[in-house]
């Protein structure tokens, strides 16, 4: 995973600390990643998700390591998954996305009034997620 470029002096005010490129300030750095899904057959409807470990969260938290001692911290602690609103189209391909967002988190506000921390399930809080969907492209190959 590539590192995000350092903050630029061109980015000021509420954009301070962001990096400058392609004529604007950016908070993150988008990149594509391909993961082969090795299953015999997916059902006609499936919910796909992404999970990764950070210092304190994830299926197998990494725990304290050398990068925790630096002011920049560990890069995997600020790793996000791109989201897109269904009305934007294009970034989520291969299905008819549900309006629900499914998460497995130990951060209770992600669930709002429903769901169970540490259990994969629907997050019943449209105000928090505003219809955002993880940006996936699913392609079947032989």
C-alpha cells in the first residue's frame, strides 16, 4: 500500500495537513487492490466486506510496535476503505447495492441504535453513513 504524500503548504484552513495534487488538496490516497476470492460459486446475492488489523482493532490486532512511538503513528491505523453513495454509480459494480451498511466494529457509534459490537451486521444509522457503500468491483473469472 502506498504512503499518502506529506501535507502541502498550499493546503490551508480546513484543508491544512492535506497533500496537493491534480489541482486540489486531498486527505487520503486512493489506490486499487485486487484480491482473488477463491470460492466455487457465490450466491446470487452476497455481502462483501473488508477487514484488516490495526494496533487495537481488527480480527487480530497488531498491538504496540515501533511505529507507535513516532508522531506519525502506524500507517495501518489510518487506513480507510473507499465509499460511494449509490446515486453516484460507477464505483460499485456487480450488484444492486443495498441501502444498508454492514460493519463489524468495536467502535459503538458505527452501529448507532442497532447491531452488536464485534459482530458483523447492519448499522442502523443513516445519519452516520448517509447511504455510503464500500466501493467494490466484482468480476467473475473462470
